[in-house]
C-alpha cells in the first residue's frame, strides 16, 4: 500500500505487540490498537474482557481513553490489528466513540498479523453517526 503514514510501521508494531497483552479468557480473540496523537505520541490498547461481557473494553477504546485521560484531544491515525484471516474491523461501540474524538477523514488502518491492511476513515466506517444528528 503506497499511502501509509511514515509512522505506520511503528504503529503496526505496537498494535501487534498489544495482542499478547490482551486479557481474553472468554473469547480467546486478541485485539491490539495503537493511536497516534497530533503531537506524535502513541497510545496503545488491548482488549480486556470481563465475565460480564458488557464490562469488557475493546482495544480501540482502551487506546482512545488512555490518550484522552492523558489530555490529548487531537489525533492523527489509528492502527487496529488482530490474528484474523482478513483485516480486523472495529465494533459499533468503538466506531461511535471514534466519532467523538476523530476527524471523519483521519486515517484508520485495519490490519492483521499476516500483513493485510485496509485504510479507511469514519466517513466509511460509520456513515450517519449520532454526530451527524447534532
């Protein structure tokens, strides 16, 4: 893919590294994420499950909430990775949280550990989001 960010390789390495940190005793489905802030900092996230599934936190939201809790409000890119056959896709809850914090055209790279990469953005991941209803 020719339109990857200069920081993509580092983001991908961090997202893949988070797969081993995931706490997944129920689904056995690890997900890792790496979020790049506009000032160049990277926040990592993994999914963290709970026996009460509604209390489970996805990798994407872990990274976003970590960055926001550290005071960041502007973001440059997100990489999400999984041990899937194709590029992994974020759940609906993560997509709606992304709408709260990301510009609709910010690059989001959906990947897997085998090298599959899909570059997308929120305009394509979540058209007609709650944000559009304001």
